[in-house]
C-alpha cells in the first residue's frame, strides 16, 4: 500500500520498467530511450520538450517540432502504449474564439493540462518577445486560442490540474530574449483565464545546489498528493562549457501553493547518457509531462533530451516524495531559501 495518496486517473498500461537492481537514484530511465529520435517524419528534424496526456484509452501528445528550417511549432501525436507514436503530418491549426485562423509565429515547450474536463495547451509564444500562449480543446480536433495570460517576457507556463479556491493557478518564470541571468518561479491566479493577478513568489534560483544556480522553471503539471503538490521543475547551471539542464523536485502546499513545504537540494535527474549529453543543444533534460497511475502510484516522466529527442523516465509517488523530504533544504514561506 502506498504511503502517500495521489489524486489521479487510473492508467492501466502506463509505460513502466522496474528500477534497475543496484540503481540508487530516485528516478530511472527507460532502457529503450529515446522514444522519438531524429527526423521522425518528413520535414521535421527534431521533436523534443513535449507534453502528453492519457485520454479515452490512448495517449495524446502535443509535441514541440522543429522543421529542417529550425522553426518551432506544435504538432499532435497519438500512441496506444505511450512509447510508439504516430505524429501528424501537419501542425496544429489554431483558431480564435470567433473561429478565425490564429497561428502563432512560433510555439515551443508545450504543457498539456486537463482542468474541469477541458484540455489546455500552454506554450512559449511570440508576443513582441517570448511570452506564454494559451489554447483549449475538448476533442483534439478544434483548438481555440485564448488571450495570452501575460505580457513579455515570460516562459514555462504550467496550469495546475484543478482550480484552487475556485481559481485557476499557473506557474511561470519571468524571462528575457535569451538565457536570462534571473529566473525564479512565480504563481498567479485567475477566475476566468482572462484576468490574472495575486502574483506570488514560489521558488528562487540557487539554493545549495549548483545545478540550479542560473535559473529554474516549471515543468509538468503538479501532481496532487496527500503530502502536497508534487512538482517537477528544471534547474540550469552555467558551466565553462555551456548550460546544463537538470530535473529538480519540490512539494507545494495544497491550499496555498506559493508555500514550498519541501524542496530537494539534489537534482533528481541530470544529463548522463549520450542522448542527453549530445545533440542540437547538449546537456539537457527538460521535463514537460508526468503521468501518474492512481492505483499503483507509478509515475512516467516525459522529458526532452539535448533539444533533439523525447525520452521517458520512471519513479513512484512514494519513492520521489520520500527522497525530496529526506534531502530537502530550508525554505521560507514564499520559497525563498532560509538564511
């Protein structure tokens, strides 16, 4: 029996491999990685940093796809097992709320989150600089773009999978046109996905872990557990040979998720294998989706590898929460580190 209760759907065929014997880390990789390789369909050079949900007994993905001209856009994909994917030959066609074409100039690093029976896509879009794009669908046939939540510059928007105190909640990170020298995670709320406010600081870059010293940013939709919102995020360090992206973990308060209950001082996963260390952008693991099976507590994390591939890794609710709690660092009410 699981130590921590999780609020989630049952996914009977969630991709899974048992933890390798002798492996010490809290998250372990799928032996068949990467699950999406270079040039997966004609005209597409790379697919990575992509979001996945389980719906109507199949897996549906919103993928960051880059053409051979290196223009990022979003494409839909489907899979029966969450591992082998059929990706659409055309990009997602967005319309506005009046049904008129509303194509983003570019779109990348999507998240896909179900709230109250509606699926929302959140991505980095062009709005006089990087900002957050937002769209919704109920059938994965019509995709309606909504107003951008924030002005530039902003990235890594991710909605919580349910309203909290009758408000939508979104994590985001202030940014600029490049690799911003600042980069903390904030949370905002809205009654209607139009008007956003009550902005609160959640977590700051740095901490005792050098792996997150440059910036941090939200990852998959937080997972609701009896201990709090289990949150995977990415942390970045600037080394003498460039940036390195790792996966971190934290647990936020259920009723006021600007409060960080536990924040792991160690990374949970960092680039170590060839498909993570070598690619279009080397040394990147970037999580965008985490599916959890309510019955078993198993978690499958979808992450981009080296801005070139899609890979998956595994853990359980019990294992990763226990690891975060056993390796947490002192945090203040708003996520600021204790001094």
